[in-house]
């Protein structure tokens, strides 16, 4: 897959979980499915929501209190076993997202998705909610791949440039953008707290999907870096 080197004034790169869709039900149930399969008591679903967003292997290591070099591949595999069958369909679309995407496309923006989720899962979720056609590319990751590395690869392949803006609900999205000399928007309707987002210091903060339009309809955002 390739795109032209000629870019519009700005290209918008969306995270998926906590930014376009709410994955809480499928995520927490699939985590507990994996834990139970390994003989571990399930955890309160509410307590698992804070692990939404960052890479899955890191979430399991933190849940299980394991060192960063410990192998959790069997936990990830069991998680994906349930997620592939039913978990992906337990997502819900955040209110207003379809209209936001339609409006941004109408304004001439090119849109993409960069998620820590495996790309086939991301494709299925976007298709489920009939919003896949709004995006020029969907980038996903395997276990152990950092969001910053994903953005770097997208830059190297000319899918985006450093004028592109990353939009996400967790500090990893904002930090990944900074590491690649990109700007970012932190959204507060997902799973990162206001404190987390403010500490990561994005260029803009949106309290709801509709506020994204206010940000990107400002000419100063798209015409300057």
C-alpha cells in the first residue's frame, strides 16, 4: 500500500480504543477469560479499564506483577481467542464520531488510524461500525511494538509527515507523537485521565468528539506547525 508524497496541509491520525470506540466490555471480559484459562481468579472489570490503550503485553505484565522481560504470550493468545470470536463486537462507537469523520473528510482532511491493536481486529471494528471508508490507512501492531515505532514507520513509508497530528486518549499516543516531531490532541472522553493527558502536554485537548471539529476548523492549526 502506498500514497503520494503530496500531502494536504494536515493529516489526522486517530487512535482506536478510547478515541473512536469504547472497547471496555470486550477488553475486560477477554482479559478475565485469559486469566481464568490460566487458573487465575477474574478481576473486577472496572479495575481493568485503566489498562485500555497501551500494548496488551504490558497490560498483562502489570496485572500479573511481572518483570518487563517476562513472557506473557500465552495470556495474549487466550485474550485474542475470545476477542476474535466475540470481544471485538462488544465495542461501542462514541457518540458523534461518524459525523466528525464525515465532516473532516468533507473539509479535505486525509484520515488514518494508528492503534496498538492487531490490524485485523482494527479493520473488523471499523467495518462493524461502517466507518472504515473514512480512513486512508489502518495501522496496527503486534505484541511488543510501541506506538512511537508505528508512527516512525508510517513516516518512513510516507503515509504521514511531521505536519500530521496524532489524536488519542492516553499518554502513549501523545508521547509517541512528540518522539516523532508531530503534534497531538489528547481527548478526555476515553480512558486517560485529565491529569494523565495534561502531564503528557499535547498541543490541544478535546473534551468530546465534537470539540475535535472546533480544533481542526481553526486555520492556524492546519497552516502552521
